């Protein structure tokens, strides 16, 4: 079983993916963490995340065995790294560098402890449309920019990071524009995806609807 979860930033993809991982005991890959890691690597070198050459080099330097651990690294979860990730992900060469790993993980899922899993859960921006178009289950999460900005603001404040709501909202909107307008693998729901607007849904609501959809697909 492959479960592909796509959607906009701060729509709840990671939260849902983690709950599904625990429920089904599947392997989980946060593909956004891969792009965040590339973005951070470029920034740490004092380079521009929009620079194709710099981003491509950083992407190819990430060894596959490092990638599962990177999704748990808190240093890549900053707003700066998020913005850099959106920029490097718009570069075709970077996407190609990370595509093979994502596809291999989906077909041969392995848990973080190294044991094989009966299924894979991947969340990102183009899992259901590009990386795993043959996934049995495709989910697409979205929410209004205002709601997502408030969620992100709360998350950052809980981490002790001082930010202004207007700045977070502006960053969310810019990221949406980059993700949806890029030439390679633009953000959009797969034709057979369940689309969930999480603006007015609780975490439990989203999880319940996802489980219902997955069970329907499993019984086909």
C-alpha cells in the first residue's frame, strides 16, 4: 500500500501522515524535509537557494542513508529553511536528484529502525501526481492562507521564535505562488485524490475522513 499525501504548507500533511504511520505501522517519508535539507545546505554555504548550480550540487551531495534521519532534524524546520526549500524545489535538476530516492522508498518501504514495512506514506507537493501516480491512496490537504499562517505563527511562537503574523502570511502566500506556478511538477491535486479543506476541521476530523477513504480504497 502506498499512501500519497500532498497539499499546501501548514495544511496538516505531516500531522496526518504521522497519525496514519502509527495506525498502520507503515514507513513514513517527509519529502519536504529533503528539500529543506537541500535549502539549508545552500544557505549554510552563503549561497542563493535560487541558484541552480548551487542547489543541484547540494541535492546530489545528500546521501540516501542520511535522508530518513533528516526529517527528524529540528534545524531544518525554520521559516528560512521552508522558504529556501520552496525555491530549490522549483529547480528541475534538484527534483530529479531526489526523485529516485522517493520512488525507491515508496516501492521498498523501510522504517526508521531499518526494518521493512508493509506500506509507505509519503507527504509532499507532487507525490500523487509525479512521484507515485500509481499510489492506491491519494490525499490532498489545503486550507485558507490565513488559517495556515495562524497555525504556523502559533507553532513558531511555541518554539520561542518571535515573528509577526503579517510576515508569516506573506511568506505562506509567496510559497503557494512558487509551488503552484513552477514549470516542473506544480502543486495540484491528483485527479483521483480525496481533497480535504482543513480550515474548519480538527485533527481528528481529518484523520477520520482519511481512514474512511483508505478503507474504501482497500476494499476495491
